[in-house]
C-alpha cells in the first residue's frame, strides 16, 4: 500500500469522490442513483465533518481511489457511510478498505463514540464479509437509533460497539 495515502477530505476532492462512488453504485452494482440523489456528496464538510464526524479519502497520487464517511448522529453514536474503493484498488494485498476503516475507527475511539452503525444493500456481498470480519454484527432495522439515516437502498444493517459492554 505504499502508493496509497489516507487523509481527511478537502473541498478539492469533491469531483474525485463523486467519480469514485457513482460508477461503483450505478455501473458495477446497477443501482439507479445519481449524485443529485445524494446531496451529502455536495456538502461533505457540512454533512460529515461536523460534530464527532469526519470523511476520509484514499488517494493514489492525486487520484481519489477510496472514500469513507462517519456521520455524527448524536448520543455518542455515528453512521458509517460512503465506503467505496475503486475496483483496481480492492483486495487484501492493497489494503485500502482496511486502512480507511482503521482511520475511521481510530477517529471514532478518539471522539469517545460508543457505536458505529451502517446500512448497506444486499448486493454488496463482499462488503458484508468485510464488515463482519472487522467486528460489525448484523442488527435488525428496528434496533437502529432513531437518528440513524436509513437510505432507500439499505436492506442490511450492522453495528460495531466501541464500548466495553
């Protein structure tokens, strides 16, 4: 992973974030969604980089190749959103997804968050395995915090407990 850098999002990353996420959603997984359907992508600082949240990009040179966001939803809880890695940068050998998640968890722990929740589509099978391998446990939609932002495409939900319970 020597050519990959993980860092917080900067406004100059906006186009790279969109050009990483949209093809994965629409072309790779056939989800009918546009940038306009995802207003958070046009307001990353306001949506993610507030409260205890943050948004990171993985870059190779000047190119965004991965993203992950942590949305503060209150009550020492957060939502993991927008975790995407370009196809050429996936896999254990590259370690991009692992590095992005590690940055998010380190930040969440430093912020004193107790739980991280996420929602995903049933189509992202490799993502399910990745989350489970990294300590996330599947939960019922009915157990999500009321402030969790459920997306229309979400059909599976996970929780990572950062507290000692």
